[in-house]
């Protein structure tokens, strides 16, 4: 993402999410949720926040400073301190995968 930020004119671009909003495309990203997200109740989706992440050249997960609001359509809540995959649909981020608890 840093390479992408370098390519975009700086006027009005304050963060990675600003860059992402310049593109009308679906994106799947790795994220980390410190507090988790609530589960869906009936037709009301669960909500929470997460921080976008990426995997660097050494294979380490790096958390960015970009916090996103997430929605969860599953009845089960997203656990705290979990890595998740999120898909961007328009300006919403939806949880599509959650790290499973250790057995």
C-alpha cells in the first residue's frame, strides 16, 4: 500500500482508506480486531472496528494505523484479538473469515 500512496497526488489524501476510496473496486484485506464485533440479531448486522493489516516481505503481519468499521452478518460474534479477512463492498467492510480459536 505504501507504494500506492506514493503514486497518488497528496492533495486530500490523508490515509490508506482515502486511497482506497479513490477506487470503485471490491477489495479483500487482512485486518485485526482488538475488541471483536457483535453478531447479527435477526436482520440487524453485527458491528465492530478493525485495523487493516498487510504481510510484509519477511512474512510478518504488520498492522497499519487505518481503522475501519466492520459489519458481521454471522450470528456468532467475532472474537477479540483475532485476525480476520474483510471484503470491501462500496464503502462498507464485511467480515468474510475469522481466525478459529485454538483447540
